[in-house]
C-alpha cells in the first residue's frame, strides 16, 4: 500500500505503554508514520518518545507545555496530517485499549471501501468490550453518551465516543476547525458532527476494547459533564440553524 498514512497517539503518563505500543503498531502497519503528541508527562513519556524518534525515522514527536485536553491533541494531529501531505490519519489511544491488530481493517475501510471516516466500533456485530476495568457503570455511561449524541447530533453510527478511527485528510480540509468548541472527550462526538456537515461518508468496523496495560485512566466527572453540555449546545444549534450551517 503506497498511501501516506500517519497514526496519532496523544500521551500523558504513558511511559509503561508507549515503547511496546509503537513496536506493535509498526508490526501491524509497517508503512505508517507515527505521531506522538505528549503533554509534558511527568513520568518521562516525552523522553521515551524522543528516543523512539531517534531509532525510527517514521516516528515524530510534538511536545506540548502541559495537559491541554484530548480534543486539542487530536486537532493538532489533524492539522499535522493536512500540513504534511498525509492522505490518511488514524487516531488511537496510547494505553493498548485500542489493540493495534485492528489497524489494517480501519485503514481498509477508508483506503479500499471509500469511506471518509472509519470508526473502530465496540457496538456493532463482532465488536465488544473486554476486561474488568470497563465495569457495568462505565458500560452504561458509554452506551448513554452514544445514544445522547445520536439524538442531538443526528448521527447514525453506533460508536460515537470512541477515538479509534481513520480519517481521510481530504475530507478534514473541509472542516472549520475554528468552530470546534470541545477540548476533552466530547471532541469525539463533535468531530463526527462536523464530518457529517462536510458531507463525509462514515462507516464502522468491529473492534474489541481492552484493558489498558499500564497506568491509570484520565476520565473524570467534570469531563463527562462538559461532554453532555457541549453535545446539547451543538444539537440546539443544529436544530435552530444557528452558527452551524452546512460547510461549503
């Protein structure tokens, strides 16, 4: 496959995962470049990323001054992919909850099947959630936020909160990044809304969400509250046609 593909990893305190994750990504999609966006992790993740970049020319690193939110990290990756001429961007978590073995299917959905966005989905046939860390409470919250996003934003995809996705950068060029208001986890729903506004064809391929291998989850109650508020605001704007007109 001769296409130019980059895989983005937003990191904060992922020193126990990063090296082995990069190795598994390189085995699954050896043609891909990898972009690590580190938010000044106090555990030395940024240093490990720099060491990997010295070993592998396909690994690139962006250091940010502090913890700035998942949404801003993904936006940084999108801008980087566009500015550096990549055709495809895959985003995935840096804790092994998104197993690299599913990368070829994500890439094939956009490269071979003509989708503009391919979602790694937990909620379609063949997908699922494994491990004790994703307990009944988190499963209920995840299912609820996905139904909430479908209601407010007009999304038909089943897994709108997961970040394991492949994007066609030609489509990303049509999105008004300056209008995106999410900085945390609601970014995942909001960017799908803007992809739809840009005329994107969105598909889903099954993945199994697994336990992180090292470190601790970054999700907190304030993030969840902000996600609900932002999605509702987007939905009201969509219904009233206020500041959310179709993208040219």
